[in-house]
C-alpha cells in the first residue's frame, strides 16, 4: 500500500513512525517546512519527504491529511484532480461538523473520505512532538459519512489498531463535537485559565505537587491549532463552559457561606463520577 502523509507535525510524524514500525514501507511525507522533511528522512519514518510531491499524491492508495481543520478542504480541493479514483482519504482533525461540511461540498464523487480523530496528541508542535508510543492503548473515533464504504472504514480501523490504538469507535459528527467540547476542549480551557490566573509569584513551582503539573501540562498549547479548534466548535464549547461555570459558582457560594455540607456534596458527587469513569 502506497501511503502519503500530508503534514509531518506531531501527529503526522507519529503516524509515519507508527506505520513504519507496523511494517508499512511505502510511506511518503509532504510538509511545507524543508527542515521537517529532512528530519523525517533522517529519522527513517518515511521513504521520502518533500514540500511538494504531486507524483506521490497521484500514486497514493491512502492519504492521511494531518492539517489544521481550516486547511483540510482547501488542500483536498487543490489536489484532488491528481488522486486515483481508488485513493482513500482520511484526516485527524479534532472537530468534525465544519470539516465534513466543507470537504463533502467539494469532494469528487468517486472519492471516499474517512473522518478520523485519534484521541492522543502532544503539547509540542511540529515534528518535535514525534512519539508513536503515545498511541498504545489509546482510543480513536471514526465519524461516519453517508458516502463511506464499509471496506474503507474497516481498513482505517485496521490501520489504527496496527499503530497501537485499542478502541476504535464509530460516531456521528454531532455526538463527536458535543462530547469533544467537554472531554478535550473544556479541559484545555481550564488549564489555560488556571495558568493565566496564577499569582505573581516567582516561586510557584516550589510549592507545586503532581496535581499542579498534571493540570497545567495541557496549558502548553499549539495556539493556532487550538484557536481553530475552539472557534469551529464554538456552540458546544460555550455550552460546556456555561455548565462548568454553574458548578464553579456552586463551590464558590458554598465557600463564601462556609457551607461544609454543600462542599462535601460537590466533592462526593465528583468522586463518584470519576470512579464510574475510571477504575484506578
């Protein structure tokens, strides 16, 4: 199988490494940064990497488009005349409704595009975030469109499992974006807000334990990417923020009133929910 990965950033390069480790040898990379291309070749995660490679695109059986959400449809539109009719396309974007609407509006009728979301990422931008080990035991989501062929969905599922992913689930776009607003995007909102509300203290880290380090890790964000993700999922993210604000007011009010019963109720509710989600 001839595979092309467009975008050799943290996810694209990690995919290249994971697929190479799984035994796929015909992997070519495309990235606008010449230094990234050189690094990918030096690491041996791709057969070749170039800033442009129309020949590879024209021969590809599978193309991973690992670009920011707003760049996916324009890239497909600009290059799809090169693709074989049997070529399968897939993405890795963290929001789906807008991306699917944009791609479906311009996609050639004979092409199939599998919308995928690997639930692993890195706070590091670019190929510096290369780490295929992060995929082991991870979850991935496939957001199914009406044009998707079952054999193509099964192929992408198999590739994700070959890369180390454990659970590969199929969902619809609305359910995906609503859930992601809470489980991913809101968590980044909290981390960013927590870091940006820090007191003016040079010794902050001196007093910090594991909880501080764990919460603030994802505040080290790829700003252009996360701005894009937030704005494309504005409605559901605002719903999640508003629900969080209600719970924050609940705790704040209990604290102001020195209401130990209300505080304990909040703590007990969160403890029970967390234990239902995860068995440590």
